[in-house]
C-alpha cells in the first residue's frame, strides 16, 4: 500500500505571531542547549524505537504529510523563522496525534518556553517510558511533542544570518515488518518432546524442574491443533524452568513454538524476558524478547542472548535479530549450534523465526574445553533480572523438538504459503481496500491512517511461487482529491492498459491468484472473487473485492455495478 492511503488532512493555521523587540542578551551557549537525543528514553535521532530496535526511515524522525505519505512533501504546516519574531503561537488543532517539529536547511534554531495549550510541553520519544518536561530548558529541533490545540514557543537563538523554516506534522509510527511462516516440514530424525500434561513433562525432565513446574498451568489444544502449555507469573521473576535432555551433540537443531499474551504489556517491568534455548557445559544460549514499547503495544524485539566461554562476566551477550514478536500470534523459534574447536572462535550459530533466518555467526567461541557438548534445551521463561511483574503475565509454549537437521515450523502453522488479504473500509469515503502485506496491515491496525477499520472479512491469496497462478497488479490514483483509490486485477490486459494511463501509478504485483474461464468458472479447489464498482459515486472510483455472494448482493442493492467474467462478475479465483 502506498502510504498515500486516501486520508487527506487539512493544514494547520498559524493564528498569531507576536513581533516583540529582539533583545541584545547573549544567546544560550551550546552547553546550555539540550539536544533531545541526550534525553534518552525510547529513541534518538537514529532509532525510532529503542525498545523495538527499529530505526527511523530518515534521521531525526519520520512524519506523515497531509496526503498520508510518510516523509512526503505536503507538510501540515511550514513556519518561517528569520529572527524578527521571537514568540510564536500556532494553531495545531487540525493536526492529529503526536507531533514532530523539524527544521529545514541551515543552522538549527533553539527554543525555550515551549507550551501546549498554555501548559509546559512534554518532549517525548516514541516508546519512551517517561516524558521530559520542556520547562527551564533550551532545546533544538527536531522536537517531539504531544498534540493539542495551540503550540506556543519562544525563539531563544537563531544561529547564522539566513532565515530557516520548520515544519509540523504528525509523527509516523515505526514500521515493524512481520515474518511469514515458511516451511519445510520436519525431517525424519526429529526428537519431539510431546508435552501434553504434567505427567509427560515429569517423565521427560526427571529431577530437572524448578518447582512448581508452572504457575496456574493450563494444558490446551489450540485451534491450530498445537498441544500447548499456558502458564502465568507468580510472585517472582521465574515463570517456568526445566531441562529437557538428549544425547550430547557437537551440532544440533532445536525448535519450539511461543505465544506471548496481551497482558505482558501490562505486567512487564524489566528490560527483557528470557526465553528457551539450547544449553550444555559452558553454553546457555537462550532467546529473549525486549521491553514493553508503550507507543506500540504488544510488539517486542526478538533478541539473541548467549552465555558462552567468551562472555565470562556473568552476563550474556545480546544481539538484535531484526525481528519482532507480536502478542496474540504463534511464532516458531529455531536454533542451530555447531560447537567450535575448543578455545577457537570458529563455532556456528543460527536462529530462524517462523522459518526466516534472523541471526547468524560463524565465529562464536562457545567453549574452551572439549568436555562441553550440547545436551539439553533449557525451557526457561524468566522475567528480566530480579524484578517481579507488576501484574500477571501469560505465555504459551508448544512443539519443542530437536534434530540433526533443520526442523522448520510444525505443520499446524504452515499454510503452503497461502495468506490472507484483509479488507478495510473507510466510513467517510465509503471506500474499500484489501491488503495481504503484513507491514500495511500492522500500520492500518495501529491507526496510522485515520478512518480505516477492518470489516472482519478477508480473501485467501496464493504466494508468487504457486503453480498455475498469475500475479495480481495493484494501481494507485490520487487524481480524485481529496479522495484516492486503488485498483487490483489478475488480467494482464487490464494491468497493461492502466500502465498507459497517467492518472494511475503502478505499485507492483501484490499477490497471486488463479484466473476464471470466459464464463466465470474457477479451477478445482479454488473459489470465485467478485468485483463490484461504485460507479464513481462520492467523487472517486472504488472497487470492492469479495468472495461472498451475500456481500455481492448487498453491494448491488446499494447501486454498485458488477464487473468481471460470467453473469456473476468473477475477476479472479482464490484458494478455497
């Protein structure tokens, strides 16, 4: 989805500037000026969220312009600064959400007495756990402030002789990509630790369990068929801790499935929660998820956490993996260890999340002695260091396995690459939009694009490599301002015709589908997708794509027009 989702916001208005005399007092020295990057918290000029270990797309922070475009050219407000005016009062009531103020080319001016609605403003960083009050502080842009109706601030100093300008826009939330679940299925030599009840656990880990084996345990059969254990925190940092043993190995793969529940965001107080991993002798290689990200509830950075011969300090060595766990979803975590020659940094470590390689090193010093071998999975979920959760937190774990070869996600979580295109509706525009992009879905669900809500409907789509399928092209047009539109087609002729239309921009092939025959019949094991056209009502074209005959009839009753092959208007064929 081009970030120009059809959501146009009106420009803010500079309502009043007070032309006060320029005092001859000395400007603040650099020692008196606070750069916001010094304030700590959730981010800095480079990182959008330290909690999630996600960088800004541009240094100094990302914004959403009036057309809904991230870092686009049409700013909500641009204010010129030449030094002749020292006090600014700016109407920001039409700019939604939290704001980022950025200066343009030239030396950065410094400001003090920053007020929102007459009260001292709080400078904040996305995902910071605390704000920084801008009272008694001289500060330079970029500046992040919470929104309101009126922004007031005083120009403390303007370095250089040339005028500069600053812009005011809503802060763009970090874009956190999600990892699709990838095969293959499990190898034949897998050792599966079947955990179906407490008795099965005690047989597999005799004498190797920290008691109680779990707090408030629940043995569940999940809707996807996984046998899982749900457990809670109690009055300490440990949630579970067991050692599942197997024959000592020089190299081995291990996999488990993890589900983080939503209440972790309410109870977690530490900088991380340690998760299961391989162990033996000098090695304890566990995963970890990062701290709560207040502006991005339910998202946690995936972190590699290794105790080995090289760490030596009593603390493990952590490394970001460029991946994120989302509460409410199942994930698979798989590790591979090939032990090093004793004392030499030639060991190999790899981590896959959902079958995607997220971390790799070929120079790990796991051990210094030949006696160290990998012989266990430490099934440990541990809340940080010594801190106790401030409210109960819950996790689930399932499908623990080891093997001499790569394992991959369990069959319960694999969909042969078939995914869902989620449908959204904009009530004010009466427009529909579908997307199978995890990044776009996350942004829409976070509310990055105002007005869009899930309809509760979705269409299954094929991956690009699926046999006999064709790519579905997507086009975007902003020629119908203030609204815009998207169009999808599995017909190569339609795609080619729109490429020649200057009003439509080709955004790419977004998923694959099968195609119907000339009378609208779909191949076996596929289902028809109908296309309805709003006939330009409301001032902009829009199409709705649905696999529901009931929805089709509903839209026809509202005056929409059927398009496609056959009497029912079939445009593509989806997985059943």
